[in-house]
């Protein structure tokens, strides 16, 4: 084994290190895969925090509420693709405040539809 | 980073999807997979239109591929002519020509989606080594169709958590690419172990 390795090293000074790096990278991604699987198998880690980049309808999709619920909560006209930051900017507000308004609307809707 | 990309898709829609997939096929390091995931997710939420997202992603990708191919074909011609002057190099070129004839289609197809990080480098190589334009396009289009379908489809199906999906997909792509390179280099070394 050691002899073979030395032989390979003597003849393939470039390919052998490349192989070692590729192997290490493969191991790295494999370990990371396991880490992801463990992390995301916890349902608490799965909810998406409402962020500025999210279109309001996407928030509705992500939190499993009808889009009108959130549109009404922020009195938006239907059909527009507006993000949470767009709304915050337009109202001289900030993302945190819009987020909490949306969270309230989501909580209310979920409470009303708890039986479904 | 993912937030920024998702935000760009949210505010600019399909123009960003077309631009990013185009650039990614020219080896510009832009996260085309994130863009397509976001596109699929925003179709699901009703913010974008499905066929437009698919056409933009596919169109950007095949345009980028073809440009890379033409670049290799025309830019590579003088280089190839010079290499051919040496007999030994000409032999190597002829052998790689044989490899292209035998494996080129499969390589182009697979480097569109399964090992997509290698795609941008295969394009000019295919052009320079004289792979037929029609053959390149046929396998390329087929591969890009798979690529777009997978990413836009996953974004659509798992729309409620594309952040998670983007991390997972990025890692999986890294795993498959590093794994394929490991296997190829390993086979090469194994055959020369004696």
C-alpha cells in the first residue's frame, strides 16, 4: 500500500493531490448533508422568519394562509408583487413593524381556522 | 446572500432569471440555482407566471451555452492550429476528438444539470475540439431542460421554504460535483497504479 502510494506520488505529483482535495471536499459536503438533515428534521427550524425580500403573497404561501388575509391586513390592492421592504419603505416604517403586523394577521387567521 | 438573490427575483422578476442563468453558463459565479428556486416559489405564490419563468431560465441558459461554445469554436481555432503543428500534440488532440465523438453528447448533457458547475468549461471546450454545433445544441437543450425543470419544479413544490431548499441544493450540487471529480481522478490513478 505504502509502496503503491509512493509510486503514485512519484508519477502523478499533480493528479494525486488533486484527488486528495476532491476526496476531502466530497467528505466535507457529505458531512454537511448529514448536518442539514439533522437540523431541518426539527420542525422548529423550518418556519421561515418574515424578511424584507419576501413578496407578501410569498409570506402567505410560506405560512399557509390565504394571500387575501395578509393583503387585507396591510390594505394592499390585489395583484401587486410587493415585498415586505417595499411596504416598509412606502410607509416610512421598518421591516420589523410590518413583520409583526403580518404575524398578528397570521395568528388571528389561524386561531379562527383552528378547527380546519 | 440568498436573501439578496431572492430579493432581486422578487423585485425584478423574470429579467433577473434570464440574466443570471445566461451569466452562469459563461462561468460568471452567480447563483443560478437560487434564482430558479425563487422563480418556482414565486410562481407558486402567484407572484410570477410559470411559463415565463421557465422560458426565461431556459432561454438564458441555452444562449449562454451557445455563446460559450462559439467562443471556443472561433477563439480556439488559432490555438488548435498552433497545437497541431507539433505531431505529439496533434495526436493528443485527435485522441480527445475521439473522446468527444464517443462521450461528448453525454458529457454535455450531464454537465447541464447533474454536474452543472462544470458546464461553463465544457462549452468552449466542445467548441474548440470541434463537436458539431447541432449535436452540442441538441444535448445542451435536453440537459438545460432537465436543469430548469428540476430547479423551478423544486422551488414550486417546496415554495414555503426555499431558504432551506437553496442550502440543501447548493450542498447537494457540491457533493455531486466533488464526488464525480473524485471518482474520475480515482479511476485515472487506479488504472496507472501498477
